[in-house]
C-alpha cells in the first residue's frame, strides 16, 4: 500500500470518529446565472461582497431561519484569464505610482516580481500577467474578462467590458451594489452612474467607487497627467459623492507630479456618526508615499462635508522605522465601533521571515491611529505567524474580521509562493460582545483566530462541506454570513484533511463563489453558544498538488481584489 493511501485512509478513519455537527458554517455554492460566449467550462467565480443583514438577526442563534440566512445575496465576479493590471486599483500593483513597471511591458512585470515579490518563478508569473492580461488590454481586446453578478442576476452596465463589485450599500438589507466598470473610452466608470464633475467644476476622466451608506459614496477620481498617450500616467484623489455633488479631497502632501511619480489617493470605506464623517483609505504624503489614512470631516446642516482632515496611520506608513520598509499601505474597512482594518505591503528591499508580505493590521484608536499587525496579537497567532502575508476582506460591527492569510511559512524570496486560506478573527476591541466572540473558542476555552476550513469541517468525508476548501473570505455581515471563494472538488475531497487530494490528485478542482452560512447553535445554562470545533487534520508534511490543473486564476490572482493577490495552491 502506498504511503499516500495509508495517510488518506488514516485521515478518513480519524474524520469518521469526529462528532457530528462540529462545523460552524454550511458552505452554499452560488449560481451566477451568467451565460453567453464569455462563460466557459473553465470560467472561475469569485465572491466579493455579502448583502448587509437585517438588524438583530444572528444566524448562529437557535431558531433563526436557515432560509433567512441563506437569503442574503452574494455579489461576485468571473475570470477567464489574468487581469495583469487590477480593474480596481488606481495604480498597478497598488504601488507603482510612476507607472514605470507597466510602461516596460513584459520586462516591467518581471522586474516587479523580481524586486517586490522575489519569487523564483517570475518568468512564468510575468508571462501570465502580461501576455494573458495587460497586453490584451493594451491591444484593445474588448473580450470581457470580469463579469459581475448578484446571485443569478448579471450586473452589466450597457456599454461595459469588465465590471467589478466592491460592496453593497451599507444599510439594513440593502441590495444596491457599489463598484465600477470599463468601457471603450474609460477604464473606470462608477456602476451608479454618479457624476465625475466635482464641486470645483473639474471634469475627471475616471471614477472608482468602493463603499456607500446610501447618502455618501466614497472612492477616487483620476485624470491623465498630460504625459504620453497610453492608458497610464494618471494621478488620483480620494473622493466623496453626496448625491450629485462630488468632492475631490486634497492630498495630504507631495504634489501632482514629482519627477514623474504621480500623486494618488483613495477612500475605501466610511462610517457616519451623527455630525461626524469618518473615511478610511490612503492618501499621498511627502515623497509621493501612498500611506494608510483616516479621513475625518464635520457635516453641516445641508450634509456637506467641511473641515476635511487626513491623518496617517502610524506604524504602517511607507517609511516606518525611518526606512522605506513598506511599498504602500491602505486602510480597507471601518465599522460602527470605529475599529479600522487594513494592510501594508512590505518592500522587496526589506523582506521579513523570507517574504515581502502583504501584512494585515487593525487600528484600535481612531483618534490616535497606529497599526497593530495581526501576527503581533496573542489571540491571532494561532493563524498569523511572524511575517505572514494575506489580504484583508472586511470587518462587521461585532469586530469579526475576515480575509486571507498564508497557510504555510516556506521562504518566498528565491522560492515559491505560500499557499493561502481564508480566516476569521474575532478581534477583542471597542464594542466587542462576548457572547459573539466566544463562539470561536478552542477546546481550552481560548478565543482565537481560525482558518475557515476548520470551521466548515463537519467530519463527514461524503458531506457537502467536504467538496470545498475556502481560499478567500471577502466580506462578513452582522448576521455572520460570509462571502467567499473556494476550491471545489466535485463529489468531495478524498478525506476531510485540509490538504487532501481531489480524486487521488488526478481530478481538476474548480474555483467557485460560496457563502458561508452559520449553523444554528444551542446555548448552555450560562447563555454561551455550545461549539465543538474540530480542526481539519493534515495528511502530508508538505503540500503539493498533483495531477489536475487549477487553472489560471487558481495559479495567480494578482489584482483581482486589491493589493497583492497570490496564487491559489
């Protein structure tokens, strides 16, 4: 008997002994409803946002209707090939504000990989991103690559080529989507159709929208600098829309063009507290640095923002530690407790623990903002090791943070990319409710971060959940429902192990959009939810996929959602 078969058999026996209903989430695959020539057998589907829940609904609560919880809509997108230059970001790779890397075509993509990522596979990486992605756009290939949908309904503006959805409007049960699309004349146009003429009568060429509360919508606006005629050399400013009124926010430092390095800014999320407006994103500072930022403004009687200020988030800035330790940073989300989350991409000149990682952080005090990286927080170290990279997904109003994190710690610099998986982290900060946080206790009653694969493990190798391994979590609502992207092995993986093979390593996995829907939990005599989390076992000391291909997106997702999307492994 082969060693692989012995390990698989052992994992099956172990999984069979696990208690039933150990999972916290049911995995629900989402039907996009898309059809047409752009939809192929190999098309990949990604979950990007989840509909806000109705106030007071907790899907873990016994008696809460499963149909209610499964009814929250997921927004998603497709990919048939690499994007090359993200359809979302203001600049390539979220850091190239000179546009020098993409100006040099294939060589520039390879240079970016070599100098900022450090992989030993940069030739392949660059070839895929450039020839399958950016070069097609440069050559005016108008074949759609990103088709957006909201559970069975296409989100396709009339003249769109590629469309992305960043969020739903932040209101109880709201179903309006926020995002942007490209057409024949512009790379970024708001889905909403909002004006690109600001209050100073300047007409902007591009607009990106990231979030809205139904009154204010935030994002960025961009214009060409006048240098060159290609689809780059843009500067951008953070932007706020109030109805038909657009306000472009000034940069915190620097200037429009400093030695062909162009100023950038963007607002990614917002929260309004009576007469105070809070926004988060990044702004341009001295030396043209793109730094994670808290925006704060007063709201006058007409709703107009006044006294707008930008405050840099310390410890995440480009020149943290007096050197340019980071290449860029951004605050991605804010909740009603004024907890802010974000990410900072470590410079290729300063790798940490063998990787120039995209490190995730939380800001506890918005009035004196400083980044606490998750690998430094005691109850997150169960998932976040020193130098772990990932991608921030979102945070709900119970301080539950979701996203993606490295699931192995091999050396990336001069090596291979780390495999990544989705996580949830119940952060203990302002506004935390203990009964919610305590759902995520381990066997020793310690509340901690978890890989979501562990929380979908019901111990049933033949069950529905075992068809999926959760790669990314992009959003979470207050009812606890999560939008996610998963690898799918139709019919189920060989065992419940986290690194199990699909068809003994000979069957292709698909990339699918899924919702993670909380399972009703009983409570003990003290009112605490009763859980029985069973982490998935490991079969192999090292994880190597054999046989079936994972497709282009399963190998590289750079630019799909934001900063530094990595290959699925």
